[in-house]
C-alpha cells in the first residue's frame, strides 16, 4: 500500500521550490496510492489536484480544501460520490472510468454551487436508463456533463419528470447493489482458493529445500509422507527437469491469469495491480542475484572510472581561475531530485537515477569550495571545482617555432671571406726551375729592355707577297 508522504509531496512541488504550504497545483498520478491523506493539512492553498490512475476507493480528507477548483480522480476504484461538500470553490470534477453505481450520490454535489463540469464516463451508472436526465435535474448548477453542454430546453425537460426518474434510478441502483454483493462473494472465494494454492506451493518448495539440505549434509533420505522414495530428486538431470517444469508452469499460470475472463470490478483492478507488482519484485530480485557486485574503488585503493548512465561529458581546466570544470550531459527533462553529487579531493561521483558516474580528476581540488549548477536550457550539470592550494603545477614549456638558419651571402670583394686550406708540403712544385735563363747582372727591367732592342724593326711599308716563298 502506497501512502502520501511528505517526501513524495515535496518532490512533486519542485516548481514551488519544495514548499507545501503555498502550493497551488499538485500532481500525484500513477503512484498506486490507495488512500488520500494529509493534503488538507499540508496544502491548504491547493487549487488543482491530479490523482488519476491510482487505486483510491474512497473520496476523503479533501473537505477542508476551500480553494480547490479542479479535482481529477479518473481511473480509480471510487464507488460513491461523497465528502466534497466542504470544497466551496470546486468547479470541475473528473470521475472518468471509476465504479460509481449509485447515481443518486451525485445529489451530494448540490452544495457545490460553483460546480460547472462533471465527468462520469465509463462508470456503471452511465448504463442506467434516464441517467443523463436525472443528473441534469439533480444538479441545476451544471453547465457541462461528460463533455457535452447542457441546453436550457434539456434542463426543462429533465425537471418535469424528476419524480419518475428518481424511482427508475432507485430501482436500477438496487439491482446493481445486489449484483455487486454477488461479485464480492465470488471474489472472496477466488481469493481463498488462490491462497490455498499458494500455501501448497510454498509447502512443496519448503520440502524441496529441506531434501536438498539433507543431501548436502549427507543424511539418509527417508520416504515422504506418501510412502514413496525420490531416488533422483537431487540429481542434475532431475534439477533440470524440475526447472523446466517450473518455468512451463509459470508461463501457463501467466497466460491463464490474463486470458481468463472476469468482470470489471475494483477487486479485479487490485488483483491485476498485485500481480504486476509481484512480477516486478520477482524480476528485481532475480536481477539483483545475477548482477555482479559493483566495484567503484579497487582493493588497492585506486578509484575507478565508471559511466553507468552512459552520459557524454567534458572535463576542462581553467588555468586563469585555477579550476577544473566538468560538463555532464544530463537528460534535459529529468527531475533534479534524481541527481546526487559527491565531490572528493581526487574524484567526483554523480548518481543519475541510481546509476553511477565516477571520474578520477587530474589534480587535487577543494570539495568545500566547489559548486554544482544545472542549465535551464540544455539540462547539463556543470561542476566547478577550484584547485587545492599549495599544489605543485608542472608548467609546460612552449615550443618555439622552427626558423631556418640564414646562409651567409657570398661577398663580391676578394679577401672579405677568410678561408684556411691545408696543403701538403711534399706536393709543392718549384716553378722557378721550369725555364732556365742565363744569369746576368742586370735587373729584370734592364734585361727586358735589352731584349727588346735586339729585335729587328719591321717596316710599315712591307707587303707580304704570297708568291714569294719564305726565307729559310
């Protein structure tokens, strides 16, 4: 049984900063709630209340909500309209797909003078003869019934035969009440039969566990209460057969449950809900058994990275402000109450709907000075973590761009560039002894002048005749 708790109401009042006293709109749909509690004490300013698709069987604890204007109780197990006289401002009431069979209970809404719309579609009373005329005549303040506007002529026709309509409706109500009593008796018998089957199944499972324990302890097996020996009950082959038989039995029971026709009653809705809840618990139990233990910190103390929700992330370093910034791409429309952040000096851990995101940081940070913010546009979670004081930072050397060395330009002037050559002294050649000349006491200029004077002079009038042979 699910109860309305303070934690549940505050989680649904996120748009009002979690405050309950000033809350004007509250949605508690699809929570498997079976009873309305505490709302008239915690949320006295409520104007809109959504309670559809639950298991509520009685309208109660809402009479003090003086400002309540809209109450939605569709898809519940309500059989009687009651306890709404104190809702002075009630304008719209939705009871679609419930089990209201006593249509005369709508007369309790006469005191709700501001009531303008009423929905009773999907209730047994809508099958009664004269249902609409009776409701229109009983509630003169109504303007719409089941989404259809009530015209003035329809209201006049309904008010003329009100006494006859009441007698007709009363007779049909009595028949419905008797039918409901029979249905309740049949449901009780069915419940007792199912309880007996469950006890027998539990007894058989207990006997199997006991025999398996005896086999493990090496105790002697004895015949059962029926006098028969189970020679292969604990063998591997027998275990496989029993497991297959059990799975087939469960599948057949599941098919029988959903395919067996039954009447649409509050009891059948509760039974279907319990069946689904048992299946979910069994599935969760099997999943917990099969799932390996989650390891976030190794045996040697190393912190491990984990990303179970499979979210995109980006870790950057702001050198100017000395901080590490982690941007985690959390789902945009997910409730912030489903996120839990834990920042440690060396790592950060974020729980997203129970799934762990853990990341080792590249530097030590200060958890007390860290902050967590959620983007209103993208939904991303941004963690800003300042570095710890006194931490040794390794400065990265900036690489200088490679510049090609300039070659020295050759100089046009001789002697401007000095070059040293190594010469082997054995390979020197004395060029002075190539031409041998007679030694004379004259200097080089005098000797050249003497040689020039000794040469014959050539006449400028001389003409070389080609017919004259040269002188020998």
